[in-house]
């Protein structure tokens, strides 16, 4: 049994990447894991201001939802990060969250990661977004990227239901 944290980064609740999160969770739950999904856009997360205060105090000076999210990231065995592709990148909500891991990112240690992205275009248009996620996990000690779900060809909310990415996300969740 693993503790799986799913960070659903889209501003569209029930949108394509969020649907893929639910598929992953369905598989992971069926396999007997404990899952929790956080809607990043519902969280109060300020921008990192690079004030550097966290270097000495080990925590951010901003009193918002990020400290609780960091606790969960440090405690999880598996972290799933999901985003829509916006101009070839992850969305601002997800990037803001990543930047705010600065006080404790070295404690996010030995985790398995899965990445989920949704885009109107094809898989090739998603690589830079996945590279962005990989840039984050490259900074974490012992992080392993175990799988990537490419939710390509999905523009309108729900388009992804016609995609084979649905099954892929479910299977990845089941094997997590
Ligand atoms: C601001 C913005 C920028 C976008 N940029 C891209 C892009 O660069 N490439 C692409 O294929 N789709 C792009 N899209 C389309 C979304 O990636 C697509 O609608 C996706 O399914 C959204 O995922 P979601 O439903 O999980 O939010 C963009 C959409 C928005 C709102």
C-alpha cells in the first residue's frame, strides 16, 4: 500500500488532465493504495519572491496553503503532477507550486513520480511541458519518473474521454 498524492494543476475542474488524474486514482485505489487529490487552483499559493529567508528558517515566510502541501509531498510515496499544456509549458498554477517547494525540496526524497499533461495538439507538442516537470524532479534527491500520460488531441473539456490516454492513466495508477 502506497500513499499517493495527486496534484491536479488545471484551472478546469473536470477538464482533460483532471479526468486523467481520476483515471489514475481509480487504478491506484483498486490496487489498494491510499490516494489524495489536491486541486491546485483552489489552494492559496503565493509566488516565490526569492527573499531567501527559507535558507535559514527552513520554511517560507508566506502563511498560505503551501506549507500543508509541502508536508504532504514530503510524506507521499508517489506524486502525480498533472497540467494542461499552455503555450508549450505547464500552467502557472503548477509552476507556482513547484517554485514554492524551495524551502523543503531536498526533503522530497526517493519518490516515484508520474506526469500527466493534456493538450489540443499531438504528443510532440507536449515534450517541453514534460521537460519542465523533469527539470523539477531532476532537482530532487532520488526521484524516479515512472510514467508519463500524454493526453494529446484534447481541446474541449471532456475530449480526452475518446483517447487511449484514459486506459493508460488507469493502468499506470494500477501499477503505481
Ligand atoms: C492559455 C492556453 C494556452 C494553450 N496552449 C496550448 C498549446 O501550446 N498547445 C496545445 O496543444 N494546446 C494548448 N491549449 C489547449 C489546452 O492545452 C487544452 O484545452 C487542454 O485540453 C486543457 O487541459 P485541461 O482540460 O486539463 O485544462 C491552450 C489553452 C489555453 C487556455
